[in-house]
């Protein structure tokens, strides 16, 4: 599943590919991708004549900002966008096609069919599901240590599921949570209210650094991820923890362990991220 850095790379790529293109018509081959409006015919009708002004992102959602509407799109497991010429043959699993007036097409492919699209009158998207109730945006200016500490501290829940909860912080999935906790030297099963003020600060910095580096890695290689047919691919970042079970930790050389935390496969280094016992619980950390 793409996480925040991958979605950000896709957003930037889309901004290069489809900006100022005007939708002539829309073809939907799989109705259930369209969640709102309920009538697919209305979805197509409303989008005809709209020009894409920009492509924004909220967490892992892409927001196509048009003249009068905002299209909110989630790729889930396997959703892909690609820019094609209208003469290009339609590939398998192409569910939605945005036909532009210049003869090109933005096509949405999704092998697993879990992706979603919601169309809102411009501005309404932030007041309704799925964007309503989303937590802090970790690459935004208002993601501060104070805001972060305020969300997490005092909670007796394990830190990993808290970081995965989109109502607290958006966009960090399983991979980048493991990477951030390793960088901060914090065991994924530590309860949030046992984290010291210093540990919260270290974790905050680790999350920002991990995501910024991943976005920079994606940003520098955008062109190589648009293939010959215009399909925007995903890329694997250089990961220090995730998927390296049994391999030596880059910091200390100990083999990396894998366990299950909150139902998710979790990688950690037992030496760099020790699980401490008998820790003092702190109600609220003031920053
Ligand atoms: Zn280590």
C-alpha cells in the first residue's frame, strides 16, 4: 500500500502531467470505485467541462482541485494513475477514464478494486468523510512538537498503533512507522504514556526526517517512474528496518527481529529499541 511519501510523489507527478487539462467526458467501467455521488451518471455529468487546477494531498488521499469540484481519490492497495493517448488500447483493470479535450486520457487502474473516489463541491471535502476527522499532517507547517505531544502523550496505548491511527496523524503506514521508531530508538510496544519528554521529541524528529527523506528520494526520481505508457509507478525507498528480518541492524549489527504488534508485521532491533520495564507513566507531557 502506498504511504504518504509515495502518494506525495504521485501527487507531484500528476501535477506535472494533468495540470490545466479540461475534462471532456468520463467513462466509469466499475461503478463501486465511485463512492459519491451515489449515481455514477451524476459523477460523470458534473465532471464534464471541469479543468484541473491543481492536485493536492491530505494524508494518503489525492485531491484533484477543479473549477467547481474537488475529486478525492484513495489508491488503497493497488490503485494507479497513468496518462495515455486516447488511441492507446485500454488495459485490463482500467476502471475510470477521464477523457481530456486535448486527446489525452487520465486512466485509473486498480487490480484489487479497493480504491475510492468521492466528488464534492469545492470546499465541502474537508467537512465530510473521508477527509473529515483526519489527524495531523506530518509534513505540514502546523505539525509541531507541541501538537504531536498533545495528541499522543498520556495515552496508555502502544505507540505503534497510535502512530498508525489516521485520526491522530495521517499518512504514516506500517513501513514508515517501523522506520521512524527505529530511528528514535523506541520499541514499538512501548505505551505512549511511558515516553519521556525527550523520547517524544526524538520520535517527532524521527518521523519528520524519515518522511522528508522518503519524499526527497521520490521527488528526485519522478521521471524514471513514469513508464513509456505514462503510468506512474511506485518505488521502494531505501529502508533500514522494514522487510529486513534476520539481517544485521545498520546501527549495531544485531539481527533485526520481526513480531506482530496491533495485528501488523513489525520490524525492530532488540538492541537499539529495547523494551523497558517498570516505566513511570506520565499523564500529559508539557512542551
Ligand atoms: Zn541495532
